């Protein structure tokens, strides 16, 4: 069977970035979901860091998954994917050198694009998991990531969190990140279109938003006019898989379908309370 090459998929993703349209991602978490997404006509998929943590470790999104574990899952997906896949590469798994290694490994895995965020991960003693590194450190990591890229078609996208800093600080950050030569800017935590318009005015490269279904941003045409090319609207497919698995196994044991939601089940089986207790005891911080 003839498959699209990784380079061709990267070129396809760049065509999405260069278009005047806005595309919603499919949440892909294994080879089967990647094939399904492609067959259903999705233009792009995303392997989320939180999803990978649940899928590989059954652990919450507390920066517990290692680069090698994440790359293994990305490689399985890249082996069969017929649509470009974005990897949520978190903080690049460390400093600038680690970010370079992350780019090298994910490029070999067949990923079409990756996001690198400016979150301080893993959280340091006494710090929250939403704290950000300095602009200077983030610029260094992004510049290092660009240096590590071999295939120029691979897209590297800088990510920041607009919900934990002021709009002026977001603009300072995205302006600095854009100047490094990255291929796009990814923003989490946009409140509404007024918030987006203020930030988008400072950006001349494609935007990617993580909206988690925010109804105030539910206008694809308006998003496209503001330069948004990619939207991550959550990972409903993965949570639906958890729910279906639970209900199927419960029925096989003679029970009934559970009233628990997929989110509640994910919370139950990733045991986040244990990690919160450990964070308080060993890191002097509440998650």
C-alpha cells in the first residue's frame, strides 16, 4: 500500500497554514484513531500531551511522560498516518538542548508539526504548574529547536498561555517568539474575540488556538479572518473511547452502563489526588 511520505504530509500542513481557512484538529492517540481521522476527511490531527500521558501511563497531565515514551507513541501514529499530525511537545522536555533533541526525535517519528510552550515544566519547588519561563529562555529554546530541524518542511509552533498573564505580556511574548522565525503561534486561554483581536494584531504568522470548546470563539469564518488556521477544540474522541471501554467492560461483568461521564472516568483512573498530595508534601505546591 502506498503511503504519503512524512515530507509530503509536512508540505500538506504548510498548505493549511498558508490558506485563508481555519481547520479543526482530530484528536489522534494511536494508529487506529489516525486512520479513522484521515478516512473521515480531517485535514489535520493532534497528539495531545495530556492524552499521551493518559494513553501511555494512565497518569494525569503533570509532565510525567518522558520524551522517549511520547516519541514511541508518535512513531506508532506516524507509521500509518495519512494526514499531517501535530505533536504537543510540551516544554521540549527540558532546556534548549532537550528541545533540540525533542525536535530531532519527533521529526524522525514522522510528525508534521510540533508545539513548544513556555510553561515551566516540570513545576519547580514552590511553583505552580502554570508558571512561565522568561521570554529570553523561551526565545533560546525556540531558536535551538529551529536549529535542530533537518527537514525545513517541519513546522515549529511557539505556544503560550494567555490565561495566566496580561494581554500586554502575551503580545510581548508572541512578538519575541515570532521574531525567532517559528512557523506559527499557538495560544491557550483566549477568552473571546475581543481578546483575540488585541493579540492577533501583533502577529503576522499563522495562529493556532487551543479553545477547549469555548462557545465565545465558535465562529470559524471570523477566526479565519483573524489569521487562525488551526483550532484544537479538545480531545473528545479520546474521552469517548474511555467511556466506551468502561461501559463495555461493565456490561460484560453484568452491570449497566455507568452514569459517570468520560471526564469523571478519566479523573478516576488517572489518580490525580495522589499526585496532588505528593505535590503538597514534596514540592510545597498545590496543583
